[in-house]
């Protein structure tokens, strides 16, 4: 009998910290500060935010890029996975022109920092840098974050990742300036829905610090929330016209949903990112606690966004279906027909009712 062939020796992945996700401890902040300082000024620092980046993802990442520049960092890349395309509404964030396509990102950076990514899946093809980087700092605020990276700054109580970024910059002794503030404000106003959600004193105190640098909140909010091409407005009209309501769903709290296809986008000459704002119109429907928007991303493949007015924990729904997010805003990727995807949501909706 021959001996079993020797197994190829595969180096173990760098061990991530174990333990439940909670607000960062003092030791986490100290480790993050040390990890950043270790690679100043010449280490290769790769900043990555999540696929289909929103204002919090890009604003948080670029605020940190400016902060690193103030600290003398000379080798910084900022990128995100997927098509290197940014919604018009976010194209004036200071430093956006320095974002590079993922194909140009260092294969083995010294330091990796991730922003607003609730899971490694949200880092797409760049997730492998968690294994190749010497240090990795994860900055996030999603309660569903399973924990990855060597240093975790994941604060589920923070309304936006930008709150975590502001704290880290402060601990790195980077003063707020107009550029950093504009990035952070764009991020903060995005995730608080223009200060309609998570309106804690600390959120407004942070906004006050940012506005004090001289930025114009009205102009930023108008760009982020109140500006879209006519084609997108007409597309929204069609898709909203197809909304359906089931008031019995979610134990009587109600479910409203609609579907946007690639053909819809093509007919109106629009890019997929314009659909990110669609859910804000669907969640207005008063008869439903939960709203769902299915966005076609490929053959039998759907990006599903969900919102709740409070009776249903949609992060639980998303988590059971392979996604994640927050209690009031979450998403996942669904397969099959729209009816299949909606049935999968309905199957776990009742058990996700929290009041
Ligand atoms: Mn966020």
C-alpha cells in the first residue's frame, strides 16, 4: 500500500480576529492607528470600498485618502470592485478623480483598508487582498458584518461608516479640513437619508463639525438626492407604475414590491446605478411596512433591496437569503424568476417580524 501523497503545503490565511461584532474597543482603535502608522510614509496602502459604491462608501474612502495624504503617505490607491463607474451624484466628491480601476490595484499591498463593506463578497475580486496584505483594517457599521480583516473597526451603532472614519482620523491627529469634511458629509447625509434616519445627537454634532469647515450642505444634498437625468425620472415612472401591494404579508404589516429589468434601463438609456434611488420612492407607500425592489443584474439574477418602516427586521430577511445590511435597510442577490425571488422573501418574512 502506497503512502498517501503529501498534501501541498498551503500557507494558512492570516488569522482574523474572532468574536462577535461590537463597537470598537480601545485596543481596536490602538491597533488600527498602529497599523496605519506602520506603513507611513512609503508603504503601499490600498483603500477599497464596496461594489456599486454609494455616498458612504466613496465618501468614507476618499476622506481617509485625504487624511493619509495629510499624514505624508506617498503610496495610496483607492478603488472598488466592478465597473469603474460612479453615479453622477457622487462625481464631485473631492478626490474622486484619483479612484483607479480594480485591475490596477496592487496585488499585495502592505496595508488594506476596507470601507462600508458588510462582507468579503462586497469586495468582489479585491477580497483576495485580505490574504495578501500585511495588515488589513476593516471600517464598517453593518450589524451583519461577520468579521474579517486583522483589525476591525465595525460599529453597528454608527449611522454611517464615515462616523468610524472621522474617529480614526481624529485618533491619527488629522484635523478636519474642507476636503475631508465634504467627503464625510456626503457619506453622512447619504446613510442618514439627509438626516431623516438615525438622527442621534452625535450625528448632528458631527454634521456641525463638518459644516463648520465651510461646506455647503444644501448643494451636497441637492446633488446626492435631488438630481437625476430625465430618462431616469421616466424610467422610475414606469417601474413605480408596476408596484404591487399585499397588505396581508408580513403578518398584516404589508409588502410592496416592484421589478426593474435590464430592458427597462436600455429603453431609457440609463445605467444600472440610477436604480439605487428607486427604493426611496417605493418605501413611501403607506400601506406597507416592507418594500422590495428587484433589479435585474444578469440572466435569472437579481439585486434585491429592501426597506422596513420598523415592524420587520429586513437585515434578518437578507441574512437568511445570503445577504446583509441593517434592520431598516438591507439587500441580497436572488436567483430565478422575479416570482421565485419574491417567494423566497415571503418565505422568511413572517419570522422576521419584530413587533
Ligand atoms: Mn454605510
